[in-house]
C-alpha cells in the first residue's frame, strides 16, 4: 500500500518495508512451511515504533515527558533567578510565535517544539514567581489542581465514560466561542470599571465566571487531545508525529495551569 505522504513512503523504504503485491498469495507474502514457524511468529515480540516506523502511545508519553522536563528545568531557572517582566514577555511572545508555526506547519519540527517548551517554561517560571510572591503557596496548589484535572480527565476518557462524537465536538466548539465572547465582555467590563461605569462586583464576578469556564474548557480540550492521539496511533501515523502529539498536550496543559492559577488568585483575592 503506497502512502500519499512521500516523506513517509521514503522512510518506510529506508527501513526495509516491503511493498504489498495485490496479486500475491498468502504463502508468497508470508510463507509458513511448518507448525514450528507459525509458533515462532506468535512468540515473536510485538513490533515497536523502531520496527514499524509508526507512532505508538509509548512514543507520545516519551516525547511529552521530554518536553515537560525541558519546561520544568527552564521554569525552575526563571523562578530561582527571578528574571522579571522582560523575560516573561520574551517567553510568552516567543512561545506564541512558535506555537503558531508548529500548529500550522505541515512538517513536524522537533527542534521548534523543544524551543517552544523552553520558552513556555521561561514564561511560566517568571509568572509563577510573581503569583507566589503575592499569594504564597498558590503555585503548588495550581500544580496539584492541574495534575488532578489531567488524571481525572484521562480516567474518564480511558474508562469510556466520555466519548468523543460529532455532537460532542460541536458542543466543545460552541463552548469555545462562548468563552471567547465572555473574554471580550470581561475585557470591556474591566475598561468600564476603570472609567467608573461598572461596579467592582461585576468585574470580579465576570472574572470568576471566565476563570471557571477556562478551567472547564481546557479540561474538555484534553479529551479531544487524547482522542486525536488514539486516532493517530490507530491510523498508523509516522513515529515523528509523536512530537506533534506531545506539543498539543503541552499547549492544553499550559492553558489549564494558567486558568487554574488565575481562578485560585481570584478566590484568594475575594477573601
């Protein structure tokens, strides 16, 4: 079977994958001349991504672990050195640019994905230090909240309690549009409050609603990420696509962490 992706086709040929002959018989494709041969086939180890060139769940877990390791290292450095707002802006702006490049690029570029993880770690480390200075202990609470949401969503997806259907996708897209509209309303409300046109309760109430919506929506997007990764594995995507899968998970988890951090800061500020 010939792949429509020329890069994938060349990769398969370089790894020694034989082309499938539609006219060949079963004996020609995989001759079995004795029961011992058949038994050896059954006892052979399962093919890994190194043998097949295809993405596996283990590949995704490994690449995601590498990216988060880089994020944690750069984040810890930014936290310890207290780099300040300049590095915060560099991290967020650089991360945004690389996120756009990696999202819309047809070619997977692991170096740019790793650079994105480093820049996001730089930004999150500096931002977390600021939040933790104002609200001591809030960062550890946000990390625990993010991990709890991730584990809960993963369990719900793997157990089959949540299924991704066309209707589910439409609902998520509708919720995302509503979230953007709510964000715009919150922005205008903040300006109105500065000008004296809106009470403090209205601004804080809208901010709390927006933070709750952000946490919920980011958690739901994790379900879409899990589903896309599983579909990619089932479709036999190239092993290099595991970098893109890890990148997608990182984007969603960074978003979730920032929403949890904002929600906790609003709750602390209201006390």
